[in-house]
C-alpha cells in the first residue's frame, strides 16, 4: 500500500447484494479515487446490527455477496484495504470516546435516523445502538483519519456530525483529527423502480448489480412511469419520470435518450419501446460486472483471504491510531 496518500473511508452494511443505487451513489466514486487515495472500504457489520440484529446468521453470506459486488465493479484490494468493522475493536473504543461528548439532541437531529425509525415502525422504542449509529459512523471515519468520505446526499448530515466531533476532540485534547470532506456523486440518490423514495433492498424496488439479463428486463418492464399516460399517443411527463431518470444515469447514447424524451413528451412513443431501450442500456452496463462476479463466485476462498488480509492491515493501523488518541487525551496507561 502506497504511503503518503490522503485517506478515504467508506463502506456498506452487509445486508445483501448491492444495486444500481449503490453504483451511482458511492461505488463509482470509490473506483475513481482508489488510485490517488489510501482507501479503506469497510464491511459495516456493526451498523447492520442497528436494524438487523436478529439476522446475524445471514452476515457471512451477505458479506461475501457484497464484497463480490465490490470486486465486480472494479474496486481493487491491491490498491485499497477491505476490512470487517467488528474485527477492529479500536473502532468501538473510539466510538465510546466520541459518544461522551455528543449530545443526545444532536444525534436525534440526524434526518436518516427518523427515516429508519419510521421504516422499522418502532415509534419511541428504538435501541441505543440505533440512536448512536451516526457516532459509530464518525468513529469509522476518524479511526483512520480520513480526509474524504464518499456518501450519498442522505448521509451528508453524518459527515457534518463527524466534522463537529473532530473539532470537539481537537478543542478538548489538542489537534489530532482532520475534518473530513464528503464526496457526493452526480446521482447521489437513485429513485426506486416503484417511483417511491430511493432504491432500497428492504423495499425491493432495486435493480441489482448481479441481476441476470432477464431479471433486468422484468424489473424495467414493471417500472413506475407516468400514471396519466394510458396510451402511447398521449403526451407524457419526462421530468421526474423514473424511466427517464434511469436513462439519464445509465444510457450512454445521448442522442437516443433525447429522441425518446422528445417523442414521449409529444405522444409519439410507447412505454414499451422506452423501457426496452432502457433495459438494453442497463444490461450493457452490467455485462462486464456479471462476468467479473462469476469469476469470484468460483473463488470464494480468495474473497475470504482478501477480507482476512485487509482486516489485519486495518487493525494494525487502527491500533497505532488509537494508542495515539489515548496518549493525546492523557488517559492513564499503566
């Protein structure tokens, strides 16, 4: 691993396969930055427990599925460090430290916390772990002294909290942490195929990176579109239409997209043609990803080795940083 590069930290919860929303929201930025940054990509299994603590039996398989998706899109373990969050005890140690000077009202102001609570339907009966997950995310980032954090726009508030906690630590104990900057993708939040909110595994409104050609065709065919358009000769709405949002994100034939938009808005093309061309574009994008993924599906032990080696490297770095943090704070080390 090259030394002296600026540090980047990001990751995903191991709750299953990744989808197109992850690709445009974060994965493309990870690929872009891995040559110029010292990248740490975490399997955020502790974060998974905030909403899926009763599904730990699925973690191993979900982790392998997720890391195969990372590898299939071009994230390179020779250039970056892939590691498992729960196997780095120093992260939770730093989480405990940061939690001491993060007020409860501040944690409660994180917008995605309210969203998660609503999705879970638990009312006020949510866990301390769920309340504290933005602080745990701050520990993930600060543990490796990250300077850049690729996130979707829904997680900007998490990075802002991280910056606040870094400033607070530096004020209390002296300069140590860098305040990390978020990196937002051009398409940071992809609408679901059902037209509601963002693409989400829990809502099953996704197109997965590992979907087959037929899977993609089926999911696109059932996509939500302009509900007022009951015939092809009725002018349709392009703006905000999920099918055209996806065309803009994934169809590289700009002339074709412009032509479809023109004909759609004037009632000269049917949804069937628009969706067929979208499915074709997405399948062209996914074909090399599927090929690389099939390579690793035959080599799961190699995937495990990548995680094992990366976790070992991350643990060594985290141990050094945590020792420096404890020293900076002036805690007693007998």
